[in-house]
């Protein structure tokens, strides 16, 4: 070994140690966030976009986004929380809004509170309310199910109605128009699945009520909004302005086939409506009809979900920071997921972006996304409680009685008795 080589040995050794130290720090700091969600074309794809954005500024963080069926997510989460074994749980999980309170109340301490980190004043109030328990907010609000009235402008025009006639409707007026549409065009006004309580929920929440009160106690027999919702559906059925549907695919087929004049549901149906290119230019969107009772509005919600961080997560701090940076602050993110996936987020500041203000040729140049984002801010807050699914079953079991002319007060008492029996 010559003198020159011996002179460089200490420097080489030093560099080797520094490299080993650097590699050791990198390995120690590397973090993987595991996320459970469903729907590869919506929730999974959107979370991948969110993860890619975060990784640009946090290269030490990777994401393991696991795609399950919705039922599997719920079953695995329930099993993991019940067993108390945190090892099998993810860092972040997607929970449907209707089930949020059931998890929060059934498993106290299982989810990390995000209050104090997230600025919830920037989100639609109804979304924040449903993830709040005892003054703490636990979720990161995600997509909205803000509702609208989609209508065939060509059918309505053939029946003598203009787009302005579809604004600020009452449900009674909606039914009157439906009769004239069928008389003039032979088309039913809407598709309706009598085994699905979705329309009941839409109408009830539009008046600021739910199956449960603010304390989560059953609110059925004396619920004016629920009573009016059942009466409205009874009128729709008695007027025979609907096309019966059996299940989701059958219901979707009522409007994709061109057999009905309107669709009343959540904004997430927009992509399905637009999937029929031959119908481009024939559709319009208006606020949903309102009940004629105190507290009634033209805004409501159907569906939607939010992200929750598990308290047991070893990457809890990073998971919270990720959700806060992307879902609570990144306006451009919301523009992209609206354009790519048709996702209307519940961050109100995103409404000012170009994607929301764009005119949609399919809807005759209407600013459809802007309309929905405006209605989003007006959705009444309610307490979904922990037994919404049980209440839905009781409602659908009694819907035939409504159409057969049984007094609605009697139907409400039957629903209340069934719900009380199921939740004991």
C-alpha cells in the first residue's frame, strides 16, 4: 500500500460511516401509512392522488392503499375494534357518514380527535356535525352527497314547462308537473324503488330532521319532517307518476333508458347521467323540491363518507398531517378530483376554483358543479345516530301501508315500535 493510499483511508472510512449513518436515518424515518377504503374508481383513486401529492413534499412517506368492498371494510373494522387488537387495523379508514356515530360511540378512544389541528370552519357544517362527539371532532370531511333535481329539459318542454318552472318547487307542485308530463309525453316523472328509503332520508333531512334527535334518541312518532316525507311518497305513489324499480341497477335504468323525466338523488350520480352521450344537452339541474312545513329547505344530502385516523396508529401524527395538508388545505386537489372523478368535496373554499365554475355542455352550458357546491353549504345538520340502517328497514317495511291509505300517524307508530325493538 503506497503512502497516498494510506493517506486517503481515514477519509474513505469517514465517508463510509457517514453513508451508513445517513442510510440508517433514512430507514428509521421512513413511514408507511396504510389506508382502508372501497371503490377503486372513486375513493381509492382519489386517495392515490392525495398520497402522490403528499409524497412530493414528504418523500419519506409511502402509502399502502388497500381496496376492499365496503362491507368488508366495515366488517374488518368492527372485528378489529371489538377484539382490541390494534395490529390488524389500518392507520386511516374510510367510514360512511351514516355509520360515523355508531363507531365513535361504540368504541370510545378508538379514533384520534383532529380538533385543534384541522380548521373545521372551512367545511360544510353538516359534515362536521356528524363526526362530532362530546365537543371533539374526529374525522376529515370528504365527499358530499348533496342532492339535486336532475330533469329532462326536452320532456318538460314537451309538457309545456321551461327550466325556470323547475326552480323553487314544492313537492306538491312536483307531483302536479309529473301528472302533466305523463299526460303530454307518456313518460313517468321519476323512478322509485319502494324497498329503498333513500328518498325518505332526502326529504326528511331537507327539513332539518332525522330518525333521531340531537341526543341520538328516536324521533319518529312526533317527527313532522318524517311524517311529511312519508305523506309525499304516498302522494307520488297514489298519483302513479313513478316507474317502479327493484334494486340499484333497475333504478339507474329508469333514467339512463330515457323512461323518466327526473332523478332526485346525490351529486355522485352525475357521472352516470352523463354516461349517455345521446342525451347530451337534454338535461338540467335544479334544487330539490321542498316540503311545505316549518324548517323546510331545498337542500339535502344522501350518502357521503369521511376519513378517520385510528388512535392506535404508529404513524398517527403523520396520518393526521397528511389529511390536514391535502384534504383541509389543497384547493387544487379538489379541482382535480372533481374533473377526474366527479367528486364534490365538502371544503367550501374549493368552490371558487375553475373546475367548479366551468360550464358543462352536457347540461346545456349550466354551471352544474357550482350549483351543487352552493347547495352544499345549505344542507341542514342532523344527528344520524347509530341506528340509521335499522330505522331504514322499519320505514321500508311500512311503506306499503302508506300507499294503501293507512293513516301516516299509525304508520309512524308502527315504525317507532319496530325501531325501539331493534335497538334494545
